[in-house]
C-alpha cells in the first residue's frame, strides 16, 4: 500500500502488473510467462545476462 498522496510507492508493482496485462492480451499462458520472467529474460542489472546465466557464473566463481 502506498502512503497517501505518494504515487511512487507502487511504481515497481504497477510496472510488473503492466507487463502481465500486456502479455495476457497477447494470449500467452501464465505459467510460461512466469518461467520466462524468472529465468530467460535478459536484465540490465545483471549486465545483460539472464538470471540462469548469472546464477551459473556466480556458482562457477
């Protein structure tokens, strides 16, 4: 819940739900979307790697 009058508190949550709405309108399955989001999607904060690649690199070190 956001504080009264502060719309920025929910920005991250709204972004995720926005992505979900976009994908559901395209007809993707929810399970496949969750797998994609958590394992295959490249992320800037991981220097362009997928979470799986980043996890493998972390374990190899």
